[in-house]
C-alpha cells in the first residue's frame, strides 16, 4: 500500500481495501463464465485491523454459493506486516450477478446451492 492511499490517521482508507475486494470478487465470479459481472451487493464487510503504508496485502476469494444468475463470493484480506508477520485485516461477502449487454441478469449455469 502506498502513501496516497492513506487517511488522516495514516492507515489505508477502507474504501481502497473495499475497491480491491470488489475486484477480487469480480475475478472469482468470472471463473464461472466469461461474460459481464456486476456487483449486486456487498453483503458484509468486517474491517478487523488497519493496514499501514508499505505493507503487502493479499486478497483471497472463493465462491460460497452459486445461483442461477448470481455468485456469492467470500473475500479474505491478509496483510504482511513490516516485521514479516501476517494479519487478517478484512473479511467480506459479495453477490455478483451475470448480466447481458443491457444490464439484465442472465442465467450462467444450471447449478444452484452452496459450494
């Protein structure tokens, strides 16, 4: 994380982390079909610890539910601290929806249920 991403407390803006969470959710959803995906909802975000300038941040996404036209994705965010230790800093859950060129939801798969 870079200095331009900090708030007045000197930690990384939650919105910066959230933007990367959204991108990770999209990448995970895209694994279920190479078409348009939009974020329908951010169902939950828990900021557990701050991220400092210079820390390396990893985003791990996995599908936890497949619907007819949507995918629920869990994203966990870990930061490598400057002392080399790792900390879980954020957890989030998003719903991504497959859409056509007009923004209407489309079925991308016949499967429904939990993963």
